[in-house]
């Protein structure tokens, strides 16, 4: 297979698992990423790749040619000041690309609170948290930008991400798990490997201007997940907190919203079965890897 050129705006855990998936599939890849740190040449999973400085104070101009030449552009940088900083800084460059796809990683926080009911891609987006409001504005900015410039865009709305590196088991072991007991509070989550797999599938099967929920099959309360994790670890269940005891911030915002995220669209379009269809399979795999 010929070498593909991938540009990642941001190189966090989703981008890293995506690139790892490409490497594991023996695909020849040229990787370039944006970084808040100084421009550098680094190695990831045996692959040499370049980072290009992009922050509030400096933008390495060499980044432009790498964006313009990219076959695939992944955007995982969150919006700042209610604006998408990728479009604002590189819109003119992106217009000139011949990229096969642009994937914008959003979040299911855009749906806001639906009182424990199911939501799908046609449900009202009425975010309550500041991050959800910013994400929805960025989504609309990307949709408008791609439609006006005939660019191939898909949006992945990600549920709560967990992984080997970031999961409830670690927080239970360290005693840092903060769980609020709240009736009818449903939340959806997804293992990072399933996100990476779907990104990889979409490199070959793609439909522009589509939005997909990326979420596993079993929405559940944080209490249920923490209780299951405690049983795996043979620990006592953590003490549950009162919602009023939480300080204002992301954790309190999290408990304002209750919804079950429907994933049928992404499963049907990509003909995909989740590797970790529920939190149980995901946590069991993590447990077996860490003990």
C-alpha cells in the first residue's frame, strides 16, 4: 500500500491510539502533528514523526505545507473562547487541501440534559455546560466551513473516554474516585480503542457532513460502574458524595446532565461491533492488564 499522510491537530490519547491502530495494520504512514511545545522530531511506536509548534504565542509556518499535503486531518483540539482555533488560524490553508477526510472530535456534552432518555444524532442539542456550549459552536463552525468550501468533514461526538491509562479502576485504587449517588443519572462511555477502530474504518468508508455518536451499548450510572470496578478489585465500594457537596466545575457540570447515547448509526454505517460493548468488558480487560 502507498504511504498515507496524516496530520493531527493535537496528539492526545485518541490521536495516539488512532495512529497506533494504523501502524498495527501495517499501513505506511507519514505523521505530522501540532504541539504547544517547540517544533521537534520524535518517535512514537517506532515511527519517526514531526511536531510543529502551535500555541497562543507562536505558529511554526512550516506547518502549512504539511496540512496542505495531508490525506487525513484529525482535529482533537478543544475550542477556546467559543471559537475553533484550527479554522481561525488555518482556514485558508485547509481550503487548499486535497484531503480525503477531516474528522472533528466533538463530545456528547452538546446534547445537554435529557432526563435519562435516549438521544441520537437527530435529538435536540441543548448543552448546559460551558464545554458543551463551546463544542456545539465549534461543530457548527466546522459544518459551515466545510459546506462553503466543499470539504470532506465528519464529526464524531465522543462519550466519556476511558482507557488503560485513564479509568475508574485507577481512581478506586488511589482513593480519588468521586462518585455522586443520584437517581436516574445515566451516562455513556466508550473505550479509546473503539474510537481508534472507528476512525480507522472511516478512512476507507466515508460520507461527508455526517455526525456520529461514538458510545458503547450500555449507558449506566457512575455508581453502577464504580460498584462493578470495586468488585473486580475486591475493594469496598467508595463513599458516595452529595451533589451539593461538589464545588462548581467540570465534575458538577457532569452530574447536571443525564442521557443515554444511541450508537446505532455508527454501528450500521461502518458495520462495526464494539470491541468493548459495555463497561464490563472494558474494565475486565484493563483489570487483567494491570494485575
